[in-house]
C-alpha cells in the first residue's frame, strides 16, 4: 500500500456547540481562507489549499483514520 501522510491544520471546538455557533465558525474560517494573506501563506509555505467543513471534513478524517490504521497495521505498530 502506498501512503502519503499530509500535514494539515485544523480548528475544533468544544462539545456542545450549537448549530448557530458551528455555522458562525464555518463562515469565519471559510472567509479567512479567501484572504490575500492566507493565499500568500499558501504560496510561501508550499501548502495545498483544501478547506473542508461539516460532512466533507468528517468524511476526510474518517478516510485518513482508516488509511492510517491500515498503514500502521502493516508496519506492526498497532496493538490488537
């Protein structure tokens, strides 16, 4: 199995956030990724733009977890 481990940045909130609070932060963080400063940082640090929120983010994290478990299992690094 080929695997590339990516370095990514994320933000998370405490349990119990309401829908309005979640929507606020999703809008705020999405807006931040559209700024000139963020785009300059993408170029400066050779980052790939990939803003995810909500169901898209949950799906991505689940796929990452599944893939990482497979890789670590192949390496014998997981205790069963």
